[in-house]
C-alpha cells in the first residue's frame, strides 16, 4: 500500500510547498493484474486486495500526510 515503502513523503510535501507548487500530482499503481503485467513488471501475484481498496487507502494516506 501507499506509504509502506521508503519514500520520504513528508520531505516531498515540504519541498513542494517550499517551491510554491500548486499543480496536481499523480501516482501510478497496479490495482489489478492484466495478462501483460507479469512480463512487463515481474509482478507475478496480486499486490492488493482490490483496486478500490488501493485507491481508498492511498487517498487516506495522502490526506493524513498533507494534513
């Protein structure tokens, strides 16, 4: 899930605020498998219970972090 890795999210948000960034951001995630996904990414199993849960948890994480 988003936030479970080693990205310095607080530092990222602080840097964006410091430079006055007011645009949008996006995250690319793989919410469900497609036949091509294993060959492209070497991901051989489902990573999340569902795409909807991935979206909900990711939004909740970013909302808490941004505060």
